[in-house]
């Protein structure tokens, strides 16, 4: 088989494909593994009932069924959903946004593939641009989205040590460098993997840097406001025509409906919709049709603030308590949890790279995600990048407690033996 350069890149090995394949094989081999590695949301009974009831209402309506399953939508996605979302954003945040500023995609992963390659890679004048990540670690799924080599650059974070074994990453603005080779800035908020919520001041400074360079700031809001609202700190979203904001229905508890949302200036939306149509013809209807009703009757607001946020906050605090018990006496820190449903651990002077810790934990029955591959665009030799681990606390509390016990046991063995 003779592959193109595109084929060689996307059919070959990559960090996210290797990792997902490894996790899938491990789960098939041992279904009793404690799965604290993936990004799947928790099963929240109240949320599931809300979605089932809304879907049953739709299925009973012949017109809604036709809209749901019997028609392709326009390149930008379901018009009724885009109009409902625009009204919601106008009413809640005062944004000057209309349906023409919104497009729907088949999931955020495909949306970012299009967005990144719209702004970076080979340019018409022969130059090459890249996506700059002003704060890493960042979402592992971004890493292989570029069609060009050396697609990302990044700025290493400033690290603030906090009380109670916590720490926090900050954008190191003294080191952020935006030259003519940068096509866009990109951040997630809350950040996957750390749960960091960039403060309003940090976000404002990034917007100013992007505006000065005449490039967009892309903000991934998959875990944040306005939905699903899994945030434990001030995370009021910001948008203007220099910002591209993306949202998702996945972390509400609907990852299978594959609905990503892009909010941007109209020319960007038109370019995005054209590319999306070429790649996938039309976005799916289930997510937008379901979300339209939930937006209009206020259900999404109630679900986020009244159900999902307290659910994940409780799970987060319970898991943090377990970490303090199981890791007592070990040299560990946890990133301050401002949102999402991950805890990001830092083991100072870890005797082995976190990729080796991952393999050892998997052999003991715990799946977690090693930190190295989240430091996209950073020198892989940086010791800190090899000392971190991402844990999801979205699983059953009993399974999480067992996973934390396994983690503590393996870490003690590693530090006692020096990794031998």
C-alpha cells in the first residue's frame, strides 16, 4: 500500500491513537481494571433521566422526528439550534452574537482539526504558521491535528506552590513570544488535563496579545460555561469577534451524540462551515435538536448549576481526601482543581518517567494517563513533564478509592527502590 504524506501521518502512530488503543486493549483484557484514564463523563442519574425524557418527547412528535433523523442540515448546522443558542448567549452574557456566528460540528475533535488547519500550516505566501499554546500541559487530542510538521509551539508554565500540597500553573507572560509564524493562540478553560481555569486577567491579556498580532484566540470551553458548567471557580466565558469559542455537549453526559459548537466572527464561521461540509457533508441532528428544547426551557442551566457542578465537586473533594490518605509521606502535589473532572498530580523526583509509572500501574489494575504527552511543543527532556499523571474522578467512588490505594502502593515501591 502506497500512502500519501497525509496517509502516512494519519495512518501511522500518534500519541492519542497509541494511548487510546492501549487503553482499549487493557480494558478488553481485564474488565475489572480501575479506569481513571479516559475523558468519559460520569453517569449522573438525574442527567440521564433528563435526556431520556426529552428524547421520548421528541420521538413522539412526527415533525420533530423528521428534523431529528429525516433531513440533512445546512453547512452551519441546525438553524433552530443556532438561533436558540444565539438568543441564550445574548440574554445571559449580552454578546452581540447571532446564528450567523455559530456552526455545529461532529464533535470537538473534528472541529479542532478544521480550525487549527484553517489558521496554521503552509500559507499562500509560502510561509508556514503554527498554533501557539501559551499554557501547557494541554489537551492530548490537539497534538496530532496539524497537517504540517512542527505545527505547535508552546510556552512553559510558571509554577506557583500553594498550601495543602497544591500547586497551580500560570501563563508566563514574560516568556510568551508571538512572532509572524504564529497563526493562532489556543487554550482550554477549564484546562484538560489540569482543571486550571484561566483567570479573567490572564484571558484578557491573551486576547490583547492575539488582537495585537491580528490572530484569533481559540478558547476550548468543553468543560466550562455556559454548559456543562463543571467549574469550581469564576469561569464566566468571554467572546468577541477576535475570539473563537468552542463548546460541546459531550461533558453534559452526551459524548455519543458527537456535537461540537464553534462561535466566531462570521467570516471564520463561513470558512469553517465550508471545510466541514467537504469533510463530513453535514453535522448530526440528535445533539442540536435535543439541546434546542433544553436551552429554551432552561433545563441546561438547571442541569449545570443544580446537578452536574455539585456532583463533580463532591467527587473531586472525595478524591482529594483519598489522595491525602493514600499518598501521605510521599513527595506529591496536586494542581488546584478549578473545574473539569481530572486531578493532575506532580511527583517530585519521580524515579521513573510517568510513562513507566503508567505501565506499572496498568499491570496492577489501574489505568491513568502519563503526563509527558500533554506537554505539546515543549522540550520532552524537561523533568517536570516526566513527573506528572492525570487521574479522572468520574468513575464509581469505590473504584476510585481502590485506584488511589493502588497508586499509593506503587509509588511507595518506586520511591523505596529508586525505580528498580
